């Protein structure tokens, strides 16, 4: 079963859930706004993604601008802490299948991820 890190205010996230539902693909929703991930869960997620936390921050989000300046480089630990406290700053959706995870955008990547 695929797990989907989901933010209900994200149109891309909603589109992926719709795609999964329409194609009868079983999935479990992890709504990060209602159930934020702990620091441990976030560290595990980023290992599965093989990405640094700073690489999945929504830089256009007001929260990003609140915590980070454009001039400074983003500390990975600070990025984790900001995500834990403000999960809406993360790019969604993120799909998890077993020991691997991937960003759920674009849709073509999602199709490949599901089929393989």
C-alpha cells in the first residue's frame, strides 16, 4: 500500500489522491496539517526520499520567509524543526512505498513510482 503525505490545501496533493482513487490504487493518507510528523518520522522520511529537508521546503510560502532569509543557507536541522512545527511549509504530496519515497509531482513520476 502507498502512503501519501498530504496537505489538503495543496492542489497537487488533491490531484494525486484523485488519480490514485480513480485508478483503484490502495493508499493511506497522512494529513500533515492534522497529524504533523515528529522529528524522528521526518528524519526517516528524508532518508527514504534521499533528499535534504531544505530541498522540499516551499520557498514561496510565507512561513519560509518568516524562518529563513534569502541570503543565508538553510541549516538542515533548522529545516527539520520548521517542518515539524509548520508542516504546511513542505512540498506535498510525498508518496511512500516500503523503504522508498518520492515527491508526488509531476504525475508522470507518480505513475512510474506506482508501476515499479
